[in-house]
C-alpha cells in the first residue's frame, strides 16, 4: 500500500520520523508523529495511514482469533516460532508494528497466510493517472 502513487509523501514522512533529531522512543510516540505528518500531507495521506493501521490491527486480531480456535496459548506459539510471548501479546493487541517476516512466521504457525489484494478501486492514484487528470 505504501510506496505507490500519492502516498510517496507519507513514505517520506515515515522515513523522516525515523531519523529526526527527537526520534520517538515508543511506538505510540512514533505513530502520533506520523499521524501529524499525514494530516499535514492532506486527506489522501490520512486515508492511507488509516487503511494501514486498520490492516495491521486486523492482522493481530486474526492471529489471536485463530490461535484461540486452535486452543493454543501465546506461550505455545512463542515456543513454536521463537518469538517472545510478550511480543506476541503486543502484536495481538496492536501495540507494536512487527516486521512482515514476524507476521508471516506467526500466521503460518496457526495455519494462516498473507496475500496482497486491492482494498478498493482507486484507493490511491498512480502518478501517471494523476498527471493525466491534471493535464485535462
């Protein structure tokens, strides 16, 4: 989702959030700074950030639901994946933003997988489409 079309400014904001002098010490501080930058970038950036947050939140919830369906504790999942139980708890509660590889490892351990799909048509304009529209 990020890195395409109109969200390039949001990508740059995320990068800058990592390297600014007063770098956030916690995930919540980082997200507050990113939300402020998205607001400054306009409505499209705010929508993109909301979609990203919603996506990650659903992934953590789905992980927890599937783990519970399997009657698997966080401790058991931790042993199976080598990922700390406390980290699994934070992921399921949407407190941290783990790397994609961490999600994949956790999801595969409960029989789930990831796939890429279009959320809705025209969610983010492609650069060449936006330039064609402005040329009209």
